[in-house]
């Protein structure tokens, strides 16, 4: 087994606001190996993007409370000086943000913005070297006529091409880890497939580890090796991709999967939903945060209401649920009556 390239242990992130303390991430632990693709899924507000920002060392404002450990190749990011983290950001680890249009400055040409990422880590590079490197990475991410379009502005590119530009910025320094935060959300299905193919090819050719943050389980099924399911800032399930689709071990994961219409669904079949809404991170329910929405809580007794479940092993995966292994098996066979 290869060594973990990134290790996150007991990460907690909260924000001080005028309404109180928002607990965005709570005691989160996971790791990723070289060349592995890890999917982080969950509804909006589950802590996915905050986790990514913490890994990138971007949570430095005075109203943030950050604890735990984030080690990138044995370098501890939590508590490190910003100057030290900047040396890693872009070179060892890079991030593709959700909205490619807002990620690019409309005032500067594409070539300048991609080249800036390279010049930051190669201050002695000549202008010719930078330009050649930019053209090279533009071709790598599938931007046609790179020699001409290097002098274009963001508004002259389509949404899919802007996303390729943002990926080029992230990849120009050959990072070991790429964090992609909802990289295909604003794109149509055809362009989405192209971006996913691009990321898959880059991962295979460069052995780059990818953390793919999404709420789209279809994207997860195509791309990842393992899945981390988050709810209310906590990990509720960690499993490999085959297990998560064939036999989920947390009721929330099962609810997410049931909410996706399959190809063999009847045309007039009602789409399943998870009842209720995600909890406010200002006031997370006592016990299991998912208990107000869980259809199986009766089978775990009062534990769900008073005791916060910790991740533990069930089969080949990890789950934070009070249900027994037998009840989880019955749940997946639809033999466990719901509330």
C-alpha cells in the first residue's frame, strides 16, 4: 500500500458570528493516497467546501476557530505560517473553485492569469519560458488554438473553456493533489462529461490525487475510488465506490441514493426524498445530527437522540450510525420498516 499523501485528523472548524458560533466541520478525519480519487458528497451546508478551504490554508481570518491536524507529506498545515503554506499552495496542492467566471479576473488576459500561477513559484523564469509553459498547459487541458487564445479575455471563452482555464491555473505547477470543488455544477451535460474526462486523463497520466467535492452522485460513480459522505460537518460514512452504491451503511447515504432516479425507474414513479431539511449549524441537534430526518431511528432506541455516533467499522467501510450491522443489512434489503 502506498503512503498517505494527505492526512486529516480530528479537524474542526467553526466561525464566530453575531448570531453565535457556526460549527461548519466537526472532528473530521480522512486520508488520501497518491493517485487516488476521493469523493466528498453531501447536501449544501454539510461542510465540504469549508474542509477544502482548511486544507488549502485559506481560513486565516480572526473569526475562524480551527483545530486538529492537516498533514501534507508530513508538513502540518494547521498553525503553520502563511508564508510557508503559500509555498505549498499551487505547487504541491491546488484547487479548482466552483464558479470559473468569478475565479477569473475580467481585466486580465487568460495567459497572464495562468502565467501568474507559474511565476509565483518560478520567479526567475523568463517571459518566453512562462509563455511557453502557459501554452503547454492550455493544450494539456484541451483549449484549442492555444497560441492565439492565450491573449484572449475570460468573457471571450464559453463556460466549459473557462473551467478548463481554471484547471490549467491549478495544474501549471504539477501539484500532487488537486481539489475540485463542484467543478461541473454550472456546465451542461455534454461539457460536464468533457471536464470529467479531462480530469480522469490527468489523474491517470500524472498520478495526481484528486479530491472531488460534489453533490452529484452520477459524477461520483464515474470518477472516484472512495467516497466520504458528510452531514452537518461530520463524516457519516466512508466506503469504496462499489460498496457505497451496492450496500450503503448509513441511512443518510441510502436516502441520497434513493433520491437519484435510475434508468429502470417507472416514468410516473414518485421521486424519493429525504424528509425535512439539513440542520442549522448554529444549533445542531443533540445526539445524531441526522436523527430528526432519519426513517430508521426507532431501531436504535434512544441512542440517536442523546449520543453522538462515532465512526466505526462495518464490513469494509466506516459509518457513524447507531444501527447494528444486522439492521443495516436489513435496511439495504428494504426489510427494515421505516418510521
